RNA sequence: GUGGGUGUAGCUCAGUCGGUAGAGCACUGGAUUGUGGCUCCAGGUGUCGUGGGUUCAAGCCCCAUCAUCCACCCCA
């Protein structure tokens, strides 16, 4: 009886890990360009942290957390998202005393107990970024521009940036009541789900996929028409910065957030290529969160991108594994030993080199060199050892010439530079 | 938590009316006493997811169960 993995928790196998590393390194490069530095926080936190930040009545907290009691009786949870732990760390270590503006990014696994489906898993990975301490709407725009920049750098072009504003604690309650009143007037036109949730999460009704609900809510009041002056000015300024930098976006006044702490600007990168999961990245401003967690009165804005979903979008153009510069094919014991020495020496000089360890025939070794995508193959046997030179085969052009073994590293470097163009 | 689909070779799948299991790809070797890709040849005893049941006989029918996928809910 073999042991299998846990439902919804996936292995990332060698043939897909290249794509993951590409996405991660691209994100790091772009985020660091914009002045963000990485912060690493534990995957386990006190349960209370998530209750207070994400919201007691959200689905995440109510039924999706991996919560357990440790041996000293504390209630702990595997993190279902990254912002709350980062804010906890920010407050705990008083990072605001070192710099009034903090730009942080994080990367790692999150856990939610949900039924797995396409693009949705119980252990999933997010890469996220947070800016703390800036109210200026230009920072909202910069975060969005960075997000767009990242997607472009990652070669993912089947996404659209959508933005919205959820207002603040001044204007949101009034709008919410107005929306509830509107929905009550259309209650019998709504689906069962929406009738159930219109009080708890009226905004969610606007995002319902059922056509009847769509029709019933076409005339629903828009949050954007009921922002207070401050929120409206902020949203206009964000749009103005996006327009000025020619950043493409769409306004989606029906965008919803699953976490309670969001205010003002919210946004998503959405795609139509992931089945039911259309959000690849999502985020927004959270001006009250840090204070509510016992920290200073500082505003924040950030987002998280789902790496599984990004990887799914990359499957159409997978990232190839690195190819060997050289495969040394050897015939006979003496040549095998020499091949090992040559390889070791070249590896120390940072060439990618492979040899055969299985005692295969020359044909078989060449097949393997081809399969690995080796750029060159050096073929050595007894004769080659005796004359201290050997044929070096260019696998791209299927030509070969005799080269000395003494200065192989120098020669290899020249040949690799000469013809480094992709196939 | 709810609903539906699918479990047969490493992978993708076929398998007729129930009659004791196949293809493509991949992999390995060979066609060249030391030369890859293309082509050709050869190489498969696989708990048919698992456990019951019906039957002379079950991959196929029935029941249960597990896994997985997709969708709902929710969300990255």
C-alpha cells in the first residue's frame, strides 16, 4: 500500500518547476525594481489574527481555515492569505520606525479547506506585495502599474486589469443600505443563493452569474455613484495616473472582495482561460487594517497573485529546462574516467556538462545528449586519449571537428558565444 | 457542504451483444566493429481504482467505497 499526498495539495514536479521558478524570479525582479523588499513570515499564526483581519463572518474564517490547538492550548491556523501575517510582523517589529514608507513582498504557500477544482487547491501559493504608509493615490496607480508590468514580463497577456472602489467607512454603509433596499424590491427575481446572501453580502449579488440576477440588478445603484467626496477624488486620481501612463484597465463597479478589510481602491487581474476561477491576482487598499490590529494609523495597499493560476496560464508556453552546454560521450573505461575528470573541471568553471553513467553505447549516449538538448558533444575513446584531442560535435549543425583537450574550457566558451542564438 | 463526469500500460485513450485486454505516444535496444533528430524493426503477465454481488463466464451489468476532475458555494 503506497502513501498518497493530501487532497488538494500538489507536488510541483521537475517538468513544471521551471515555469514556477520563472514566475517567481520574474516577480522578484520586477518587484525589487519598484523598491519592494522580501519579508518572510511563518505559515502558522494565532487563529485570532485571521479572525480580526479577514473578518469573523467571511467564508474563509468561518469554514475554510486549517485550525488546530497546539500542545499548550493555543488555537493556531495555517495562514489562508498573506496580508494579515505581514501586517502582524510589521506591527510587532515596528517597521514603521525605520522608514515611514514600507514596500514589502512575500511568496509562499497558503491553505484553505475548500473542494479542489481547476485553479483552486487546498495548499496554494501566492506572491503578494504591500505598500504601507502612503495615502497618495499615485501609489495605488504604481502598484497597479507594477502588477501590469509583472504580467507583461511573465509573458501572460490574456488578462485584463479591472478596478473599482469600495468606498470607506464613511460612505460604504450608506451605499450598502441603499443596495439592500434595492435588492429587497427585486427579491423574487433573484436566485436562491442571492436571496440567501443579499443581507450578509449585498455586493456579491451584483457579481452573481445567474442571468436572472444580472437582469434584476441592471438598474442597481453603483458604488461609484455613491462614494464620498474623499473616496471619489481618490478614485479619480488613481484613474488619472493610470491614464497618464497609458496603463490599460477597465472599471468594474460590480467587483466584490472576499475579505472585510478592503477600502477604496480594489482591483483584479482577470482571465477567461481558467474556467470558473477568473481572478489571477487581486488586491486593494486597506486603510483601517493596521490600526485595527493594534498598530499605528497607517494606510496600506497590496495584492496577491495565485501562482498555480499563473502557471496554468503559462502551460501554453512552458518554460524550457536549461540545456547542457556539453555532453561528453565516452567509450571504454579509460575514456570514462577521463570524461569524468573533464566534466568535473568544466563544472568548476560553470559550464553545464553531462556524461553517461550507465555504460551505454555511443549511439545511446548521443541520443541522450540530443534529448537533453546538449549544444555540443565531445566524443572520446582510446585513440582520442592517445592523441589528446577529440571530435567536438555541434549538435545544431551536425558538424564536428577535431579539438585539443587541453584548452577545452577556453574553446567551449568561444564556441558558445559565437553561436548563442536560439534554435 | 452540494451536484455531475471519469478511473484500463509511464502518459493520452480504445475496448462492440458480457466470452479471459489493445492502439498511439513515451521508454529501451537494434538497422552503422565509434555518431543524435527522420525512417524502419523488435521489446507489454497491466492488482482493468478497491471490496462485494449477479452470471457457466464481468473491463463491460448491480451495490458500496476510495481517488480524481469539473461545476456550485467561495475565492488567488
